[in-house]
C-alpha cells in the first residue's frame, strides 16, 4: 500500500501486524494503522469489526498478542492505561468510563489530581471551567455528581478529560453517538481544532456524514482485518459501504434498490 | 454582611454563570441547598444524628444516670476501640469491599502484645510494632487474594476470621488469657490518662480555630479564582458552635474524670482519615474504585494498589483498636475480639452513613455510628437488661440504617445524584 508507506515517515503513531485474540476468536488480525500529527483518521467498520478492541489496545486496556506499536519513532509497549496516558495517547471510551458518584471536577482530574497529598480543589475547579468553556460545554455546575448529567454532557466531560494531560494523539470511540445536533457540530468543530493544534486524532464512528466531514483518511476494518483505506475527500459512500460490508451487493444497496423500485411503482404504504 | 445583601446578586462567579443554577448565597442559601440535597437522598449524617438524639432521650427518661458525667466518661472510653476498628471498615466499604475478620485481627493483636510484653518481657512498644506489622501483612494478604486470585473479600476475610481466631488461641496458649499489669503504659493510657481541664478547653478552641482558618483560606482562594464562596456568617457560626459544643462537652466530662487521652486519639484518627478521604488523591481513588472500578483503572490509577492499601489500613486500624481494647480491659483473653466486636464495627460504619454499596462514606460516620452503638449498650446496661436485648436492639438499628442507605440510594438515583 503506497498510502501507508508515505505515512510511515511522518506518522506519530503506527501499528504494524497487530494481532489480538480472545480464546478462539481472532478479534484483530494483522492490523496496520498510521496516525500523523495534525491528521484525523476515521476508523469505520460494522459491529464486531474490531474497532473497540483496537481502541482498547491503543489505550492499554488490552495488550496485543503480537505486532509492533511505534510512537514518535520509538517502538513502545503500551502495557497498561497509565503507560498510554504517559506516552500521550488519550482515549475517550464509548462507555465514557466516568465515576458516577464523583463530581465533574473529580472525574476530569481522576488519576491526574494536582498536588496528590493536598488536593488543590480551587485550581482544579478553575481549570475544569476553562476547559469546559473551551469546549462550549453546557454544564451548569461542576460540583454535582456525574450521575445527574445527560448523555451529551457526560460525553463532553469525557472528551474534556482526555484533553487534560496535553496528549499527542486522541482516540475517540463513537464521540457523537449520544449527542444532539448542536453538540455533534460542537464535537466536530472540536476535532478540527484538535487537528489544527497538531494532534493526531483517531475517530470511530458509524455516521458516514460525520466521518467525511472531518476525517482526512478513512480506514475500514472488517472482521478484525484491514479492509481498505480511503481519502475522505474523494471516496463515495457506496465504496465505503462496500468495504465495510465486504460486498457491493449488501443489505444497504439492496434496501436502496428496493426503496427506489417502490418509489417508482408508487406502491408506498399509506 | 448578609443582612443588607441584594435579593439577586449578579451571577458573576465563574461557577455561577449558568442561568439554570439556583443562587444559594448567604446563610439562608446554605440551609436551602442543604435541605435540597437531603430531599434528593443525599442524607449524609442526618439520620444518625437524629437517631442519637432519640436514643439519648429515651434512655435518659428511663434512667437519669444515662447522661450523667460519670456515665458519659465511660461511654466515650468504651467507644474508642470499636470506633477505631470501624474507621478501617469505612476504608474498605469505600472501595466496595468488606473485611469480616476485623474482630479476630483485633483479638490477635491484643494477644500478641499481651503475650510478648508480659510472658516474654518484651518492651511494649516493640510488641505493638510487631502486632501492627502482622496486621498490615494480613491486610496485604486480603488485598492480594482479591487482586491476584479474584477471591471476594467476603470469603477471604470470612476464612481469615476463623484462621486468625485460631492463631489468637494458639498464641494465648493453655492459660487462655494474659493480664496486663496495671502500671504498664498501655493500661495507664487506656484507663487513667485524662486530658487536664485547661488543655481540653484549649483543644476545643484549637478545633474551632482550625475549622475557621481552613474554611477562610478556602474562601480566599476561591474568591481570588473568581469562584463562588459560601456565607462567611455561616462559617463563623459553625466555628463558634464547634468551640461551644466541644467546650460544653469537655466541661461536662470534666465534672468527673474528664476527657480520656484515648478519646483524643480516636478523634485525631477520625480527623486524619477524614483528611485522607477528602483531600488526598488516595482518598479520591478509594471512592472512584467504589464507584466504577473499570473507569478508575482506565484513568491510569493502579486499582490493585488502592485495594491493597484499603485492606492494609483496615487491618492496621483493627490492630490499633484491638490493642486499646486489651489495654482498657487490662487483659487479652480468648474472648477478645470475638462475639459482637466484628459486627459492631461494621454496623457502626453503616449506621453512621457509609454505604454498603461502595463509593460513599466519611470518617465521621465511624465516630457517630460508634456513639450510637455504645449508647445503646450503655443504656441497656443501666437498665439491667442483659445482652440479649442489646443484640436485638443493635440488630434493629442496623436494619434501619441499611434500609435508610438503600432508600437514599434509590432516591439519589431518581434525583440523578448517584
């Protein structure tokens, strides 16, 4: 693949031949992935394609069975979540991974508290407000338990948390899935701002519109393998769907054809 | 300054900018927000304070000796050992685990100190250090059993309960008990060491001043950072109330023998742990693990180490409590730490408002819960009722406390406060 070869020279994070299996199930097989600084890479694929497993490998939650991970030119082993954070890989998980009994500030700084033996609540609260304002977050108060926040507000808190440690690469697992129209636009704006700041962004999404709006490259996974890599500006939805489902004749095209036929015949249900 | 406050102060503070927030400023605002959080199920220590008042009223009306200085001096001294054990229980409950063997560990520690210092002539301090080391080791074993082998702490500590009771019996040997000499430092500390009257009032003033200074400093820092600040009047009132409350309490006890040094040690430990729970990264991590273990792990915190330290602190405090219990009785014997010590310590933490479901609780719950249990025991003893009633009533109070915990938890869920 020529695209990959050119990316290697400048890439911040690259994976080569990464395998991961859970018992007899090969969740990831020979995965290759490159992320350069200031680049948004979208990771798409059907359910069970291995996207979330790949995210967990990047976050240090799972360790790959084999393969190499290179970060900033150095081969690295991401042995646990704190190793990933120290390298500068921040992850926003699909399930957000927030502690519902703690308040917003506590969650933002969890594991990165200022002055561990005499917590500086004031400084943390001020920093939390600044961060949330940067993200144009609509959270009324940062001193309530996360349990009382809506899905979108929690998503914002999770993204804000990932930005705290000055990461170099940000991995977003379904960042817009739980969001309203305005918040989705905010998150997409945010992703572009992260990119302009020179961060590498890996974004997982099922929403093709979102993906094409902000991504530079689209990497398709299918059944735990790489199944194509596209330029987000030129690829058609049809090509993407074909790569995701593995065939040009798939449920999506069949449904579209059927809808077209019904529309022509004027036999729509009342 | 609050009297002339305008009805709607401009919401200029950084954390009060959102128009959806109710502006709870000043003294009335502090009360309002307190009442709102209680209604939402964030009851905190309110039920136990009410419960304590009810219990005291009932026993006082049945037997006027109950609230006498002499009885309160005894009551405070009797609370200390179980209270300190209960502090450790708060620690493991915060991470959502349990230690059922604190009674056995306390009995074992008393036996180690007694046998080594009396039968083998060890220096008592050396014996205490060794007992503490053994307790820490026990805590680490529970932690490793949980994190390495995935043994639920319920089962691990249940087997520990039996095993360490056996070890206690083995150490005590055929005689089955060791009497600590009355002139030993430990017994002196637990039985006859009282704070001089002037010092007890000084400590009350220091406590109030400490509350005020820390609150005032926090206020200044928040003001500087353009964050909302609480009512200054409320802070002054709380500090004055604390000085007055502690002062009157000390004065009342000083009518008799006074405030025991052991009580001061207990309260000091409560304050230290309260600081650790609320103002350190460790305390924050305990609560986070109790709330969502996986999220805590993913945020880079070494969850295993948090479990290990929680169990170690719990066993350590059980050991301290056990040594003090032995010193208070001037004896370590087969029944030390058995019977209801275990359940009293756990019940005290839960009655005080620490959740059995993990992630919620405070050091003060051990203090208040222990007072409830000690008050019941003392009141029933004064009424010449035997331990059957004590067990029944303590059991009922525990059931009520757990019910309150569960109901409050549901209420928090429906009010979105988790």
